[in-house]
């Protein structure tokens, strides 16, 4: 639930400087040193896109930074699930020049660079490490909203200049932005003129899970937990307690794992994601899975060592000590203002941390388990009370049947309403009217993805009777905005013996 902006601003006026710059809310607080840092947040990210336009926000970020080129000031951009950030560190003159250039480019994007920047994004994606929690958002949310972080930026193959320009004009507006600066005043000479717009709320979460806790099979070598909890100080402390408990029991005592960690990350105004991870050698995976689940069960039962809780609270309190506390908190305050989340003073934050009890941590542990999605290495977690995440669709469509040339137990069905792949254990179906993206190759291959994350690959060379006419029927039924045309492939698949 979002909080009243007036209340947020009143708190900010007590904590730091607050003003507006060309209509953009602006926070500032001094920090030691000769240089200043500034950040310009926009409330738009990859969760606002569709699978067919995935990457459009990242494209705008790249285009906005292109004209800056080489600079003595340290600067960069970042596109996350629900925000985009442009940040810069340097002298006042360098910071002003940087921010002015970013906003000038947002007003008039260098769209002659569009194809070049698309290629750069695809190159960047090819070398990017996706992290341990790559697959779980897809299984939790499907191929939409917060689930898009599991996918590649498919839109970099099809986005047009008009689409990118419209995205910048409607999302990168003064009413959808917050600026923060680590200084005792707002520098002179800023020109952050941007079009008027509206504050866009974070996307409502979708769900591809009929029930939780749930599990999916994953690669050998790791166990990963993804849970959604209400944002709170107690939830943040719980995450640290969980990380400490996993480290002690899986690494120090059991010797099962080397890398063990837990993380608390706000998702939107009211909810956060808790992620926990442990690695394992193949011969230790059963032991790691069992110990991982046991730690979660212990915390849910309230069997929490006082030292675990006190250490986590001491770490949280330490982050609020030292000089420049307000300056260090500016990014967090700015993002909370943008998202509509409560803004705490350092004293309020300290009070909340000090007040967290074993019972509070136990309650968060229970909430986390009730929403848990766990990735385990090729095992099931039914014994722990977890349901299997859906592996198949409820039903197949009716239509022409095309047996697989590789496996006589598999059949592709192309109908008037969609496509299905029928297998011994069940079907996978994508309906045309709900298709969120269809990747199309010149050789006739089509990959259709539904909002639930299920996808059907139509390979004319691998199924009997998939003629150009059947492909044309699919093309005519899929919404135009969902079609992504990909370049030719070097190797067209052929049936295996």
C-alpha cells in the first residue's frame, strides 16, 4: 500500500533539503569531500514492458547517455525491474553538464543510433551473468511483469523509432522522476526540462503459481529460495538471520556448501523479495537440500538463537552510524518517494530495528515459507510440503496434428485458437489471443510464448506436415504487436535418428 506523498515530503524536509527542479522533486544533503554525486530516478523499468518490447527502457537509457561520450566524471545508468537511474559523480560543473545532457537527450533521443544501440544491448546481454535467481521469476510471475527479468531483451530485434520515442515521452517525464544530490544546495545551471506526465505506479504482480510453497527442478549444484514478504524492518532482519543460519549450518557445521547467502530486496511499495542460495557438489546435493529446508523449518518454529538475532540487528544499526548518514540515505529516500513507500528517519529506523523480536522473525519466516518457490537440483520437495510448479497446460487445442519426426510420443497441434505440444505427461499450450511474443525465423520456425511462461516451438523440419500454409495460418492469428522477427539461423535443426 502506498503512503501519502505529502507525508513523505514532510518527513524529507526534516531529514534533508527538499525542493523541486523544473518540476522534479529534489532531495539534497551534504557529504564530505570535494565532489558530489547526483542520481536521477525514473519510475519505469523492465517490469513495465511486454515480452515483445523487452529492452525498450534499457534502450532509452543507452540513447540518453550516448551524447555524453567520454567524461572525467564517473557516470553510468541502470535499468532495474521498477526504476531507471542515471547517476554521476564529479565537480558541480561536471554534474550539471551531465544531468543537463541526459535530459536534453531524453527530450530528443538520438534515434539515428537506434540500430547500433540494439546491437550493443545484445552484445551486453551475451556477456552478462544472469545470477543464481535467473529462473524463479519466470516460474512465479510468468512471461510478464516481474517475470520478464528471466528473459532476454527480445524487443531489441523489433522496436521502431516511434515506439522508443513514445516510451521516452510518456515514461521519462518530470512527474515520474525524483532527483537526489549529495551537496548542501542544488547547483546552479541545471536544466532538467522534461515533458509533463504522471507518476506511474509499479505494475501489479501476476502469478503463474496456483499454490505455494512450490518447487521446480534446476541445475545441479545449487538450491535457491525465492519468497515474497511484506516490506518491513523485521523482514530485512529476517533475511540476515536466514543468511547467518544457512552459513553456519551448511558451511561451518555441515561442510556441505561454500557459497551461502540471503538477500532482502524491495519489489514495489508494499512488498519485497527474499532470496537465499546455497551451492553444493553433486554428491552433497541431497544433504544441502535437506539442511536448507531444515534451517527454514527451524526459523518458522521460532528456534532462533539470541546471538543470531542480535548480530543481525547490530549489523543493521551499524549501517545507520557514522558521518554523512543523510547523504548515504538519499538514494533510498528518493526511491521510496518515487515508489510511495514510507520514509523513516534514522531514529525511527533505529527504534524499529531495536524492537524486532524472535517472534517477529518467526512470523516473517512463516510468511516467507507460505509464498516460497524453491529451485532444487533435480529433486522434488513434496516431502517438505511443497507442490510442484505447473509443468503442463490444462488442455490442448483442437486442430491439425503433426507427429514429431524424432519422438512418436510427441505431437504438435495447430488449431484455430492456438498451438499445443502434446507429450506423454501432458500438453503445453499457447493460445493465439494470449500470445505475448512470437519469435519468427525466415526458415518458418516459430516460438510462441504465453503469459504463464509456457512456450511452444514450431519447427517445420522436426514435425510432419508443417507446411508453409500452416505457418501462414499461425502468423495470421497472432497479434501483430507480439511478433518479433529474428534473423536467419546458421543451422536449421534436422531430425535426430
